[in-house]
């Protein structure tokens, strides 16, 4: 049994037609991709682990659970695995629905294999970027969690354009105490200057990103 590193992308293929699964698996493996195929949406759900990087090639119409229904279930679980839909009898409302729900692309069978390979790479890149962003946000949140309640109050004020003096008046504490809190915040958030602190505050959702 081959062990797959969860950071190495896997192309998941879900299609109830054996011929499609077989031909696509051979194509993708010959291009260097690691492929796991399933004959039903439920089989995929039973096997998939959210920490595994990659993308999903998904047939639209399948018995028991359609591709759209699987897409909805993944969304309910907050799983953002990029999806490329494939269909033999696609209609405009189908593709529109898929894109509204965040699909990377919607390809009609028979499709250009070169285009499919391009879309797969785009989907894998998208997944990698989203995972990196989520990982960074978790790291920043862990630093934020180290702040005391008072330090969080001070942080909220100073990144909202309040001076130390103004923050002290609002919280009814001395300017010196504000400066002590500010120094502690900088150390715990692991930033060197106010500009870096502002960036961290935006990434943590403490202040809104304008524009």
C-alpha cells in the first residue's frame, strides 16, 4: 500500500462510469499526478481526509448522490477542496450553479485533456494557496490568544488609530500602562513595528481591510 503525504496533492476522481475513471486515471498518472478514484460520492466522502491537499474532479449526474449534492455536503463541512465538474449532458443552469458554489471549472465530455490538465494544476495551486493562508491565520490566531483581555482592548484601540494617550483615557489607565501593554503585545504577536502589527490585525480580522 502506497503512503501518501498529506501535503502532496492528490487528484480525486469521482465518476460512476468505470471507463471514464479508468481512462482519466491513466492519463493523470502518466502526467505525474497521484490519483484516487471512486465510483460514488459517498465512497469519496467515506475516504477523504480534509487535511489532504489536492483537488476533485467530479461528475455531475450520478445515482444516489449527485455531484452538486456532494459539493453542498463539502461546503457544509467547511471543506474547500477545489472542484472541477465534468458532465456528458451539461446545461447552462448546471454550470452556473457550479460556479456560484465555487467550482474551478465545468467541462463537458468529451473534453480537451490539455485543458483538463491545466485546470487541475490551477486547482492544485488554488488549494495550496488557501491552505497556506489558513495555516498562517492559525499561527497568528494562536499568538492573539496569548494576549490578556486588557491587551486585546489596547490592541483594538491602537490599530484603530487611537494614540496611547487616547487609549489610556478610554480605558481609564495611565499612558505608561498603555505603553507597557503595547510592548507586551508587540512581543507576543512577534512583530517588530506598528506596520507589521497592522498587517497582523487585518489578517486576524481585528480591523477591516479597506477597498
